[in-house]
């Protein structure tokens, strides 16, 4: 993008300079600039709706959906079509003008609330409304952090809206905060507080989507998903919109066309409602960034319902169909608004002209460990923790990506101690969900809750375990967080965790580049946010020394959890010494010296027995 030093579309190369061609993200400078303008006019619309509510006037659900869908359009790898974005800008300006006419008070608005123009002026205006319009680096960083969080929230609201679930309080908050990102009177402290409040409402949005999905399609079940292919022609569906999948399955039933999921759509197999369709065959391929090879091999048409779309090769571009907020020039777009019926007949007719998919792999993978399924195993999990069979849970949610640095997560999963269990959601799981990591007493060592949309399950599981173990602080649980981040929806998951009080979250492969040094410092000092190092260093950091420590003497500073892991007789010795709360995660995080002091036990005597 000309004259811009920051591109929020290219998350892994987030500080680009003078981009004059399609960048890593695949967007032209024109498209990226128009997305800046769409955000700008949506902020203006949100100022107007916020003022309307202050005057006691209602804001219609179609305006709420216009705002959420505008934000979704600008999410990473969703929309590459300048004409599509121009239409959204014009529609937003038209609706804003209508609403301005309903206001009694129009004083004090920003330029974004009052600006209007013809399409011919959009390109020129788009150059002046990007992120660098805010000169103060720290204010800009916090505003962008909030906006990315709102984009994620909007995506989840859009999916819930498609299933008939709405929440006026969340919509009103989202729009009021979007308007506040234009308020120059708000300083860093106010914006930090607003960031955490965004996380709180992010939890509410995730809960709303969870309710929408489960009420429509049932609660996810532990499910084996086929990785092979059949002999029939197929349609491949990707993205996150379960309503689109439902319509496609109904329309393909009895046509001789099989339906396969790709990447983010994999968790659809876990919902009971979709299991009744015999032509819902399995999952094809891996994470989003492998589309070029896997879409080529699929042979049939592909339906993209949301992000993440990789710019398609000419060899299969005619087989890519888009719908909803996703669009790409030259690809057929299937119309239909949120909650409306869509006609997939062109897609089905195309599939009938194609050969069956080329087989990439065979076998099965297991998923469906959303919160209800995991909580059904709660007694078994608690017993495994108390017995020491499970020492720690590792939340490895988030996004996958093409950079070689992301192989860290595969290597990290392989290096985990055998008594560690992975909790995951999002496409980051493709780095390790096909590894043979085994189980612990029948509990798989990879518990897949679903899409990034299903990250709510990870929060529910953590809060339930906190309750079961009788802990006051969620950070006393034997859970560590090593999250892979890439696209903007991941930001709302991070903010949601922070709002719940979770600390010491590690983000990789690098910390987000839009964080200024001062903002990053706030996150580090107040919330323990950190990056990643090497696999060996992080295993040491999260789990302590393994074999090396087992040969060394235990000291007063050794954690109880490490003593229990490294010494086969430790539980008996500690219990005989008077420690009867070894199953409590909080107790296991204490040093031996501290634990002995709490129980009034002679630490030197216990040390001697342990080291003997």
C-alpha cells in the first residue's frame, strides 16, 4: 500500500514498506486501501448508532448485521474483491445518511460520521484513513488491538445471526467501542481498560455462538472422521459457517454428490445433526495454507463460506465458489444474506461434471471434545490429575500458517512429556492432530474442541476444572498456554482469556507486530504475555527439567509437581510426612520448602527421605 508502513492484512510480514503490487496476503493496494475506507465509514456509522441509542431510539437488526459483516469483510484472507468492497462502502454511507436524519443532536461528531461522497472519490479518500492516521504509536497500537478484537467478535456474531441468535447488548457495545476508536480524548489507560472490556464481551459473543450452534445442530460428540475419499464426484466446503453447510447438505442429498470438509470446517463432523446425511463423507486435506495443492487435487468445486481463502491458481479458479462475506475477482459468488436461503444448484451442476477427488491420505482422526464432552469425562480427568497420570494440560489453540517457524508447534507437541494433554481449537491443530500421541488411561492426548469459533469450550473447561479443584485463581490450574496466532479473529480469543484473568500466555511464532514496545510492555508486566523460544527451552520453561533433574538431588525450591513426577516413591513419602492435599493443582505448584512451612513439617527431614 503506497505511503503506508503497516498492513493489517499481512500478519506475518506486518511491517511492509511501499507495497506497489499484490503482497503476501494476495490483495492489491487498491483493495487493501478500500478495506481501510470500509472500516472508516463503519466507525462513522457506529458513532451514529451509538448516538441514536443515547437518544432512546432503537437500532434495527439489519444495521447491526451491516456493521458486523463489514468488519468480517476486512478480516485476513476473507475478501479480495474491490467491487464487492465498494458496494459495501456505498451501502454503509446510504444507511448512515438515513440514520443521521433521525437524530436530534448532530454536534460533536467526527469526520467519519459526517463524511459522504460518490464512488469516484473513494479511492482518493482511502489513502488518508488507514492505521497511520493516528500518529501516536501507543494509541494507534491500542486502537488496532481493540479493532482486531472487534473484528473477531463480529465474525462470531455473524455466524450466530445466521442461526437466528442476536444480542442487542453485544451489538451496542461493539458499535460504541468502534466509535471510541475515533475519540482523541481517550488516553492509553482508558484504551487498556476498553481492551479488557472488549475481551469480556468477546466471551459473551462466543457463548452466544455456542448456544446458536448447539441449539441448531446438537452438542458436539466424540467422533471419528474419515480422511479417505469415495468414488463419487464431490464438493469441498471450507470456512466456518455451519448454516451454509446445512443448506449444501440438504441440496446435495440424493444427487450422487459427496460433501467433504476442508480445514476450519472439520469440526462440523462432530455435530449430531450433520451425521444423518449419508453423503457427508469426511475431511479432505489439512490447514488453509495448503489450498493450492489440495484444491487442485480435489478435482471438484470448492465452496468458501468465510476466511481463510488463499488466492486461487488459474488452474482451478473456475472451481472456487464464494458466498457471504468472502469474495474473489473471477470466482462465482453465490448470493444470500445472513440467515437467508441460498441456491447452490450451480455448484451441484458443476460437481456432476467433475471426477472424484484424488486421494491424499487414508485413516481417521478423532475430535469432538467440546466442553460438554470433556466435562462428561470430568471425574476421569480429575482422577488422572490426582493420581499424577496427567500432570499438565497445554492449550495449543490458534492458527496455522505457511512459515517454517510454525513447525515449532509440531516439534513441541512431539516433545511434550507423556503425562501432558493438549487442549486445542482452531486450525493450529493441523500441526499435530495427525501425530500418534496416544492416550492417558483412555483420554486422548489431543482433545480437539473444534474451530477457533469453539475456543469458548477451552474457557468453559478451565473454569469448570477451577471449580472442581476448589481453586480461587484460574492460574493455579495445571494449565499452560502456548498459542499460535496469525489472523485477526485470534485476537478476540486472547482478549477473552485475559478478561477471565488468565495470565502467562505465550504467543508465537512472534508477538503481533502491531503492538508498540510500550503496549507490549504493559501486556508483559500486567498479564505475563510472552513469546516462544526453542522447543527445548520452552519444554524446560513449562515443565522443568526432565531426565536431568531426576538424577539430581531434590532441593527445597523444587516444585511438588516435579517431585511427584521424578520420584516414584514421592507421593508415599510426602503423604506419610503429613501432606494430604497432593491432588490439588495449587499445592503441586508450591515449592517443597513452602509446602513444608504451610504444613508445619521439617523440610530437611523430608528432603533427606526423598533424596535417599
